[in-house]
């Protein structure tokens, strides 16, 4: 089951920063926080991930609180093409399996408004 | 980044027939691939974990005899929906694991009439 909670929807004005929150209060010490997004009728696209430090790449920044119970994905200058469903995933390693399953929550539907 | 492809991108089949969906990692080898299903306006639901050379591991509630998974090589996994029914109509998405990242395919839209 998903271990994250996100608001179901958010709006953001084009050109402004979009801040998407995620709660993962039961995260354990060796679990990462991953963010993906899904544009309508496409496969999810990787955005960024982190363990405890803040991370930044060409797409976004990830801010993880010191207690790691929540995080925020920041899209610094949102464009219309950033309209998508954003998923925050706690990366869970399942003992005995060679694969590491991702369990998706309901995500946040971000709409960037012109 | 790594690329994962799926074939076909969409398929329409009649009730009672079987449909095979392919998932390929194009520029890396994937010991593990995953299959998801997504109904309209819902999130992705993990169906099974596919490991090369061994039997797939299915999530609770997913019928292994209905959704046959074969992972015969490090770059190919297939999902066969057997005796398809209209309720199997969905968006099927695969992903392939490369180190600690998962790369997702573009999805296959299945419609069962």
C-alpha cells in the first residue's frame, strides 16, 4: 500500500513556482522519496528522488524535512506543459524479492493556468 | 535517460480472446520489470513483479492464471491477458528497473469489446 498522502489537486499560475507537498510520516530510515509525474495517457516520468538531503536537478527541487516525515517538490517556473498528476512515492525494499516495488498513491493533479 | 518501450500502444480485442503486451528495455538490461494497471481517473496499481528467468510475483488479488507474465530475457517481459473480459479494459504500464531507478513504458491501452 502507498505510504504517502498528497492533496488531490492544485493550481499554479504559469511562470510561478509550484510547490507540491507530500506527507510520509511512517517512512523508515532507509527509504527514499521519489517523485514521478504522469501526463494524461502516458507512462510516468521520473522527476527526482532523495533520502535526507535536499536535491535539485534540471527539472525540480526536492525539499525533505529534517524528520523526513514530509517533503515538497518545487517546480521553479511552472509552464503549461507541467500540467500533470504528480506522484510522491516512498521507495520500499521488499525483503526476499530482487525487485523494489513502487506503490503509487493517488497523487496531486497539478493544473498550470495561463 | 533509459528508454522502455511497449507494444502495442493500443489494442482492441473481443471478449474471450487473449492479448499479449510486450515491454522492452531498449538501452539497458533489466533483471526486474514491473506491470501496472490503471483505470480511468485512478492511480497506477502494481500487478506483478517480473524477474528474469523466474516466476513472477503477483500482488494480492491479481489472478496469476489470467495475467500471464514471462520474462525470458533481460530486455523483454510480456504480459498476456487471457480470456479477456470487458472489465479487463484498462491502461497497462510496465517499468524496468535500472539500479535504483524505475523507467516506465508509455503504456498500452486495452479495450475489450
